[in-house]
């Protein structure tokens, strides 16, 4: 009797499943590599929240053409070996169709495996080294790559600050060349990724380039680096680390009278910079990939804030950063590409790559750019969004299109 009841129930379950639409029985598996405990967790935690919240939103909207997204989200502590191990888990055990990656070191280390596996990989590393599809055909970034952004930042400063700010009038009138130095962690692939490009741009613009200063991603004291830079007398400093150590450098620069202006890579410039650096951050130039959470943008009230409250009610909205919005950008890009691939009946690595390379995907609703990859160029956009700290708040101040401004040089900059 028990055996008959078992087979009856089993048959009933099969019957019910067969009555469901095919899409209801399917799901799309998505991997997400996050840094919640490592050297870049000061910016990684908030991005991870944005990723989780965005996935929930898109599932509430029907997922990938009716297929629910199952998110596998793991912390790897910003350790390359652990990233490799986690990627293998995504591929072999979780069976994901795409990975949302994180750091430059691990993404670049994984790229040969990603190529061999034909695994679409959208990372939070915007390294220009990942943008040449001849070398990394399955890597994609969701904003302006580090090298293009760095070139844009120094160009913006040269044209809008050096040439116009009264602060530098006496130097200009003397015919002084602007002097430039870089602060970043030399051993960090993230920090060093755009250095060749920004120094090349400095030379194009006629700068004198001084000695680099090695600053740890977790630095709490940068006085020796500031004093070494002061001997060179820079007018401008590039900061290539994340927010915590950049804030340390800004405070030490102010305390020791360095007197230079500051431009900061994407992961070192956010709402926390002002909280950590105080007045030392005023006037600093940054390179956001999208809108700050304090700015107005179309998706803010309809998606980002409501889902922050819904999915992460224990995290105060007042503590949230631009990194949340970046998480939404990354997930949105992935979701749109998967929808296109799925409609074409190609929800696999080559199909998703084709979707990226043959469709323009807009992130404008998040204050981002239109992603315009091609089969020969995976630089997402040539537009550099520039922000500054004004009256203690980060806000967008302009954009510069590096392809339009340097059309002759633009093709040769691919892969820098």
C-alpha cells in the first residue's frame, strides 16, 4: 500500500510539472565573485549588495524571458588562488552560464581559462588589458576602462584646471610644465593597470613625470610617500588605490603641504572618501562609472532604493554608496545580454558573447554610458565621466569623449 501511494504521489508530481510552461521548469545560473573580507572590501561589500538586489529585481520582473536567475555569490577575499578555485566551482559544480567577476589580478589570471571555457565574464575590473578581444574574447567591462578613464582625467585637469584655475596662474605665466606623479600599490594589478596609459597621456600633453610612489591598498600612513613626492614638487597626483588608502594619502598630502591637485581612479572615489578624508578631499577629481546614490537618476526611485530596502532592510540606505549602483549596472548588462542570447536560442558562452558584441546596451538609467562592444574592440565606451568633490559632496561635472578628441590615437590605445 505504501509503495502504491509513493508511485501515485510521484506520478502526480510528474503530471503537475509537465503541466507547467517549459520556462517555469528552467533557471539561469549566474556566478558572482565578491570581495567582502579582503583588501578591496571597503568598496566590495556595497557592490555585492547591489548585485544581490538587482538580481532579485530582475527575477521579480520575470528573469531571463521567464527563466528565473539563480545567483551563486561567493566571497574570495581578494585572493587570486581562491578566485581560481571559486571559478572552477562556478563552472564544474554550479554550472553557471556567466560569471560576474571582481578584481584585476584574478580576472587577468583567469582570462586564459575563461577563453578556453568560452565563459562570458563581466568583471568589476575595468583593466584596459581585458578589452582586446584578440586576447580576451570573453571578457567584458561595464564602464570606461581604467586606461581610457585615466587619460581622460589628466586631459580634463589639464584643460579645465591647469589652463583656467587662478591657483596655477603664476605657474602658467612662467611657462612651467605641469608636474605629475602617481600614487598606487606597485604590486597590485589593479593599481598598476593604467599607469602606462596615463604617463603616455601626460607626455602627449607636455607634462613632466616624476617618480611613482608605492602605496599599499591598506595603507594607514603615507607620510614618507608624500614627502618623497614633495621633493619633485608635483602640481597633480594620480591615486590608483581604493577609497581607504586614497583618503589616507589625501590627508597626509594636506597635512604636509604637498599643494598638488588630485585625480582618483574609479574605486578610490565615492561618498566615503569625504567621510574619511574630510576637507582634504575637497576639489579632488574622480572617475565614476555611473551616478552617485545621492544624485538623481531614472532608476533611483523605481529600482535601486526600493530594492535596497526590500532585500537588505538591515543596511541603512544612508550608508549606501555609488558601489550599489555599480552592482546594478553590472547585473543589468548581464541580464540584457542573456535575454538577447536566449531569444536567439543561444543562451551559452558564444551566444552571450555575440549578444554583447552586436547590440548596444544602455546603462543611462543608472547614470552610466551606452555599452558599445564590437567583435574587434571590447572597450565599452570612449566617454569618460568626470566628477569632483564640491562642498563636501561628490558630483558629476562633465564628460570627455577620448575617441572624438584623439581619433588618430584611439585605435592604437586598445589593450593598454
